[in-house]
C-alpha cells in the first residue's frame, strides 16, 4: 500500500511537471469557462454541462493548450463541451479545487481557474454533444447543482462586468 502511494505521488508530480502549469502546491492547473447570458427579465443565467459520465453538473474545463492563454483554452473547452461561443474574460473570476479519480494514478487534485464567457452563440450540434447534456440555470440553482464547494461559491458571487 505504501509503495502504491509513493508511485502515485511521484506520478502526480511527473504529470504536473509535464503540464508546466501548476499552482504553488504543485497541483496541475486546468482552465474553465463560466458561460453566462441574460435571460428573460434581464436575469443572469449560467450554463452547466454534465461530466462524460452524465451524473455530475460542472462547468466546461480542460487542460492548458500550447500557444493559447488559459482564457483562450477555457473558451475552446466551452465550445467543445457545451457548444457555446462568445467573449471570454481575460482575468479569472477565481479558482477552485477539483478532484478526479484516475484509474491508474488514483485521486488527483487540480486547481481550476474560472473565466467568464459572455455567450453570443449556442450551437445545436457541437463536438461533445453526444457525450454531455447542458442546462441554463440561475446562479443559486447552478451553485446547488455542482458538488465542488469552491465552484458553488464562485457561481453564487458571479456578477458580469459588462
């Protein structure tokens, strides 16, 4: 058991080094988009997607991309996972922790930077439309739907700067 923990710890550090985007604690960094729009009556609505397993509601997120800023990577993830395009904010709204259970490496903690995306186009078909569902929710509903407490806090606090 101790050997497995040692191997997993070393593998996580190697993964983080390979990614070159790590936080001060050595956790890998991912980029996420918070797609938003003004709904009926001017209320702010946030878009969540299901994970590939279809059980959890999350924001579109993924790995940093070579040649793109973290904000640009977040916008690309919003297109691939949620089928939306728009204006991405250059500054992150904040960060939250996310844990993924990797089949070989075990649990891996990530730091996720969340960038606002003002949605101006929503596709009927998109790259991962067959793997994910999407749903527009008001901020409090969206915060209750996600499991990551840090993300829920960011969703409740969100106010567009437009």
